[in-house]
C-alpha cells in the first residue's frame, strides 16, 4: 500500500489496488458497426486484491462491465488447460498468473495465443492443435494377450516418462514456439510431449511408429531449441528436454 | 470385464520414411559440418586477418602464396564445400519455414540448389586450376619473382 | 437448426462420460456431446486416488471395502450397489492400467496404493492402503487415458455443445406406475455458432458431473453448474438425496482450491491456533484420516470455538513441515504448488491455511445399479441412463469416501455405456422427436437475447453471488431450521429477480454470457432442491448436519429423499434404503 | 528465442557473404588485376567495418551453434542453457575485443 492518506488497513484486510487490462478483442459478429472479424484493443480498469489472478480480473470485467468479453475457463486452478493466453507478451494460464506478479502499475496486455485462428476475443480454434495431438497416436500400443493383472513396471521405468504425463493440453507451449508461428505445419512441442509420454513408457510397443511420425517434415527436426515452450509450460514440464530425448532416440536408434 | 482391445496402430502415410530421412540427415549434417567448420573457419580468419598485417596484407600475392601449398588448397576446398552445403541446408530450412506457397517454395529451393552447385564448382575450379605464376601478366603484380614461382621461371 | 440421429448419445465427457463412450462406441453408433473439450472436464482435477482392494501392498478385500463404503456413507448407502462398486473396483483399476494409465508403482512393479480417509482393514481396525494413485494427479491421468482411448477408437465428439433439454416420450409424473416412458433425444446449443441442434437417440446417458457452484467456497470448476440435474428436474424427473453435499476439509482458505486428502494420507496433520492436533479429540483411532464430514465439522467447530488461525481466526492449519521435502515432492507435487502459487505459503516450512470447501454432490439423478434413471421409486425411463457425479446410485449415501468417486465414474460409467448400447441395439427405433422438440431451448435463447440492452435489469453475476453467499452462510457444514428458512426465502427472491435478468452479449458466436445465464437458472433450481431436502431431513447424518437435530435417526430417516418439481412447487417423497448385510451401527472412528 | 533469431540472421548473413566472397575470390583466376581492385575495396574503412561485423556474426553463429549442439546432446547443457547463452556472448565479447583493435588498426592503418 502506498503512503497516501488512506486509512490504516484493517488487520487481516487484503490490500486492494487498481489494475488496467488492455485486451485484444476480436468481434466475429460485427456489432456496433464493426466489420465482422474486426480486431481492436480495449482497456478496462478493475479493483483487485493481492491474491487475485488475471482470471479474476477477466471475470470482474465480464461480470460487471462488459458481458460480451469471451474467454474459456473452467477449473480456475491450472489443471484443465482452458485458459492459456498471451499475458504481457508471454503465454500463461490466466488462472495461475497473479496480478501482483505482473507489475500492476502498468496496463496488463492480454491477447489470444498466437498461431491458431481466433474465433472471438481470447477464444481460438483449438482443432488444429488437437489434430496434431491425435496424429502422434497418443494411446498405449501393446501386442499380445492382455495380462490377467496389471502389466508390471518398475518405479524407475515409471519415472522415465513422469514429466510428460503432466501435460494438460493447454497449448501454451505450441503457440509460444516461433517455428510454429512461421509455419503452421510443425506438429508443435505439445505433440512431441504427447508422443514422448508413450515412447518412453516401458509398457508401450508403438515407439517406432511414433518416432517415424516425428521423423517427418513437420516433426521434431523443425525444433530449433528456442526454449519458448519450456518457459511457457504452466505445468513446469521440461518440454525442450523431452524434444531433445526424442531427437536422441532418432539419431541413436535407441529408446 | 475387459479393457477395450489394444488394437494395432492405424496405417500411416506411406512415404514418411524417405521424407523423414532427409529431415533427419539434414539436422545431423548441420551439426557435424558445424563442428568441423569451426576449426576451418577460425584458422582461416586467424591466418588472413590476424597474422601479419591483417586484412591489409591480402592481395593477389597473398592468395597466390597460400594456394601454392596443397594443404591450404585442401583446406579452403573443404571449407568451401562444407560451408556452402551447411549454409544451403540452413537456407533450405528457412525457405521451408517462411515460403508457404508451394511454387514459391519450389522456386527458392531450386535457386538455392543451383547457387550452391555453381558456387562450389566455381570455387573448386579456382582453387584447383589456380595458376600462381601468371607468366603473361605484367611484373607489377608480383614485384620480383616469388620463391614459389622459381621452378616455373 | 440441425438434426442428428444416433443410437446412443452421451452427455458429458468427463470420466463417466468417456468411460461410457468407450463401451458404447464399440457396440452402437455413439455421439458424445460436451460443453467443454473432453480434457477440460473436472475429473482432471481429482488428485488423491481411486479405491480398489487390489491388496498389492497389504491384506485387503472387496468386502472390507464395501463395509467401509457403507459405514462411511452413514448407512444411507444402497448396499447392493456398494457391493457391485467394490467388487468391480479391482477390474476397473486393472482396466485403466491396461489402457495405459501410469499408476505409481511398488518396487515389485505393481500398482502402488496408499491410505485414504475412512478406508480401513477388517471393519475399522486400522487405516488400510487401498487408494491406487498416480502422484496427486490421479484424476488427470484417468481423464487423459480415457480421452486417449477415445481417440484410438475414433469416438465422435461434439465439443462445446451445451445440452439444455431432454425430450421424453410420455410424462414421467403423470404416467401410472408400470407405464412406459421412454427417451427420445436431447437438444443442444452449439457455442461456436449459437445454433440449436436436436439429437434423436435410442439411448441417452447423462454424465454431466457435479453442481458445486451452488456454493461460494468450492473445489469445483466454474462450469460445474449441475446442468444434468437441472435438466432432469425440468423434464419431470426426481432428484435424490440432494441435501447431502460433501464439504472437503482441506480447501485452501478463502479460495476453496482443493488440497487432496492424500496430504493427510501421506502424514499431514491438522492443527488449531494452539498448535493442537485437534482430530485426536474427535476421532481417537484414525485421527486426521477420519471421514470427510467429521473432519470438516471438527474444523468448523474449532473455528467456531475461537481456536481458528489467522487474523480473522477463520481457518485451521494443515501441517506438512515434519515430512521430508523429498517425500512431499514425490507424492504431493501439485498440491504443494497450489499452496505456493495461490497463498504464497511454502509447505516445506510453513503450515498451510485450510478450511472446508464444497466438494461433491452425493445426491443426483436417481438410478438403479444398471445406471437406468428412475422416474419414481421403482420405474425406469426407457433408454435413459446416468452415471458419475450427476447420478445417485446411491453408493455414497450420506457421505462419500475419498477415492470412491473416481471408482464410481469408472464402474458405473462402464455399466451405463454397455446398458445404453445394448438397449439401443435391442430396439428397432426409439420414439420420434416431436416437431417442436427444440422450441423450449429456442424460446429460452430468444428470450434471453431480447433482454440485451432492453427489458432486463438484473445481472447474472450479482444474482449468482448472492445465491452462493447465502448457501455458504446457511446451508454449509452446520444447518438449522432457521438458516434453511432464511436460505429458502433468499433463493425464492433471487428466482423472481432471475425473471428480469439481462445479458450483455448480442452476438451469436461464443456467447458465453448467455450460457452463464442459463447455468444460473439451473443453479437456482438446484439450490431450492438442496434446501428442501435439508429441511425435510430432520436428523444429522453424514454430510448433512442439523444443529437442531444433532443425532442420526434411523427410525424415521433411513430413507432417501426424492424431490420432484411440479407446477405447484417442489414435492418431496421418500425412497427406502437397500440393506443387504450390514445393519446400521454408530459411526465411530 | 532471441538467440534463435540471432542464429538465423547471422546464418543468412554469412551465407550471402560466402556467395559473394567466392565469386570475388574467383576473380583471382579470371583476372588478377580485377581481384586486386576489388580486394582494394575490401581494404576501405567501410568494408573494414562490414568485415568486422561479419567476423562478429561468424563468432556468434559458431559458438551459438556449439551451444545448440550441446543442448541437444546433454541434459546438463539443456538445463543450463541460459547460462550458456551468456557464455556465448562472453566469448563473443572476448574474441571481438582481441580482434577488433587489431583489425581496425589494420583497416585504418592500411588505407592511408
Ligand atoms: C478438486 C477435486 C478433487 C477430487 N479428488 C478426488 C479423488 O481423489 N478421488 C475421487 O474418487 N474423487 C475425487 N473427486 C471427485 C471426482 O473427481 C468427481 O466426482 C468425478 O470426477 C466426476 O466425474 P464426472 O465424469 O461425473 O463429471 P466431470 O468430470 O465433471 O465431467 C462433466 C462433463 O459433463 C459435461 N457437461 C456438463 N454439463 C453439460 C451440458 N449441459 N451439456 C453438455 N455437457 C455437459 C462437461 O463438459 C464435462 O465433460 C474430486 C473432485 C474435485 C473437484
Ligand atoms: C563456424 C561454424 C559454424 C557452426 C558451429 C554452425 C552451426 C550451426 C548449427 C548447429 C546449425 C543448426 C541450428 C539448429 O538446428 O537450430 C546451424 C544453422 C545454420 N547455419 Fe551454421 N554454423 C557454422 C557456420 C555457418 C556458415 C559459414 C554459414 C553460412 C554459409 C552458416 C549458415 C547457417 C544457416 C543459414 C543456418 C540455418 C539457421 C536456422 O535454421 O535458423 N553457418 N549452424
Ligand atoms: S506441454 Fe505444458 S504448455 Fe504444452 S500443452 Fe502440455 S501443459 Fe500446456
Ligand atoms: S519453442 Fe519451439 S523451437 Fe523447439 S524448443 Fe520449443 S519447440
Ligand atoms: S481455468 Fe483450468 S487451467 Fe485455468
């Protein structure tokens, strides 16, 4: 709290401050005389508390100022992957980004994630993203009769692919990747993460089918180790490492 | 109660294998050629620009002097080939990334390829057919007969 | 308007919906309609584990599990259903493993198991390791694995389709006992275009999840607005046991975000402002691992009696500081991150502020053990099924044991999928959709749209806020006749105000404003049902605690409530509990 | 990401320089006079500076190339990639500090 003439904060009262959000809007319907598909910046001011997240601010706008603001969200604590967006030029989940960590003194810019077609405001078409995920055959492939009980797996073998099982398919990584921006063909880091999860699962036998797919023109070789994906991942997955491991498997011929 | 059958994977497009290979070798080539190039180029730069009088010493005589030695001939030849292939391969990746229209992409790829071949051929010709002692030229190119031309004279 | 026709339509793509889809799509032409992308479903938020008496780490069996489930549910559990749940549990876990779910492993390579509240050895002797888990992301892994299998089987999804109406052939309330009422299809609103679609289907499976958003402090997602329950109620079907809502003890104070019970399963301890391990007083044997209703009440009681922590003395502390950081990282990585991210608390060294949070609806759309939906105490609606949190089989009775829900969605999701497909293939054709099938939804959409900038004055968010506040205030852990009356009058008021609601968004594409208004409509109606049930049940049992009737009354209330919506308001009825082996005993831990 | 941009731009720059460099060097074969003429231009201050830039580009590209190789190869490098970026800039600074004074002296000294 600044040293203004405000009353002493009550014990336990949470600090409150004003933040400005600058949101890149996209109007698909063409209301108020706009062309359908117009993009424009709009600024909103909201009152916020120290524990508030960008999602809370977006809700405050939607619920109190402009109900037409559209964005996806569900769980509100970073596990469903609905609300990846570009906040202050970085991909993050709105529900995991505290306003106070963003220098609230300056307007906070909020844009849809890049590289996927925008549908309305912060909502993009996720279909191409999910299509890449489907392309890498993200399901266990095993041959032979299913065992009576569980397939055995040592804790070490389980640990091998733990990191990439955390993925919530939020697309923050893929839409942060500069190679994905240049050329919509790249499968993108998420698809590689999705494949990694199975390639290094000791129970899976489809690893070479997946590696062959990732060996493709649109596959791992497109990655230029820009590291944006790793920096963007809200689950803390070492995405670039997963990609490197896939590349190593392909160059060495060993998983 | 049974889990849904774990069926065999779906068919994938037929020509992945060959396509994939190109990408993979391309990637590995960048790395291998890169490492070798480091040694080649830095020595080259060092010799040309740092030893002696640096850039100001470079003239016909300097070049001629170097190429009289087969070591430098091979050296420069390797550098030429590696750098050009590495560079062209790199440029190919760029074209892939930015040129989205197929015809544009194809045109640029061909242009790259042709440039590469032309430059390598040109460069090699110069290095290998280079005549360090052009007898018909006027003497002022090389004041006095350099030692390496003595056998010719 | 677009019309579609399928054998089976599944509404909801959470754990229950996708488990059903896997079965059904192998047998019949199936469509899955979901208002969220499947992987966004709230099953993904479940952390702790999934119960099954695999006996991988210590002696255990399905009978013990059944007993715990029934006792945990304070004997309001239908015992035949609980038996099925616990017996099929073992295959349910093994199936998931075979589908690729990456469970944590024992050193022998088997699925690892851990302790969880209310799960005991030999009828209450000591805590048992029964919860199969994948770190603290069990639900996430289940959701991902099921989705992956759906991709493999090329299940047909309609993403971001909001089902808003259920079309039945016959009036479920007017029909006499034994008469046939059958399902005809559903009506959905496509978010991306604003278009209304009708789906004719021989079978319909509801798997729309919970209704936590009737409360303010909740672990549930913004999208868990009880749509499925609301739709069923509007279609004339009853809702069962809606007064039983589970308040999970360890929600992050003030936010409601859940810290899994696994935190206590791994050794976490609850302390009050005096640093006392107060659960020792309430449940001397299993202490912090007592069932959730008990722990939640104990916590609320500590706070009421002035032993709460923090500046407002309004929470207690979850202490993990005596655990090895490495152990915490291995077993509880995500929830410690929640504490860090949202409260700025470092669980290695500081205790985490927690308070009960609305977590799980034990009640819901009544079904029998084949997941068929009941329209009264005995008759089923032909072709209509429900599974998961939206349904009430009732395997959870008055209080669900931790890890039994992920089990529920798998066991009964599977049963629903099989039954729905088998029914669909066994009949030639279901009833046709009436020509005006979509009219109710279209009318609703049109009337809401008309309020834009015009007639409406009330704000969706404001009404929802007042609803949630009154529910938190009056219908939470402690309830009395007065608090319920107060809540009822507030909700009545809010329903009136809802009539003159206004939305802002005039567009047709991604009009989430409009859908929030529709969802609020469901929430208001469900809140009324919860209050009515709580008011009618003049005893304390499981998650329902009446301060004016603090003991369990088996004489009068060993029955399920069944609430119907009629033109003259809510009507309440009772349904007997199925008792097989286990006679009610006092619930002591 | 910025290192990737740097790598890309330097890569392209070096490529075009190389093409030109080979063409002009080939003049050695065609006509030594012409070669000396052109190389004379090289020795002018403007080219001197361009050349300095080029050396800088090569240094950056080369060492960043090594960093990329390392990152792809070893997890240690992967986890410390940020530090490696600073090391690349450090090497760049050191080499340029060693090279520039000498080079500029040659350039300006040689062109009097
Ligand atoms: C934080 C948290 C932790 C939990 N931890 C555990 C645990 O450790 N162990 C355990 O056993 N249980 C746990 N639970 C409970 C358990 O996760 C849920 O009860 C269970 O996942 C519900 O699954 P579901 O498939 O019924 O519903 P959900 O997964 O909620 O899915 C609902 C689906 O219905 C769709 N839907 C809803 N409305 C509509 C509509 N109108 N039209 C179309 N589609 C619609 C949604 O899109 C979604 O796909 C936890 C719950 C929470 C909130
Ligand atoms: C001096 C030693 C050199 C090393 C160690 C080196 C290393 C590399 C490496 C490792 C890559 C691949 C980068 C990746 O996959 O992300 C690369 C790309 C590239 N290199 Fe080099 N290189 C060197 C010299 C050169 C030269 C002389 C040229 C020009 C002719 C050149 C032009 C390129 C280009 C155009 C790319 C593509 C850049 C991109 O895709 O972003 N390199 N280099
Ligand atoms: S890898 Fe990380 S950033 Fe990418 S989709 Fe998965 S969770 Fe999101
Ligand atoms: S950002 Fe892109 S370039 Fe590679 S390291 Fe990540 S995928
Ligand atoms: S709302 Fe679920 S991840 Fe943010």
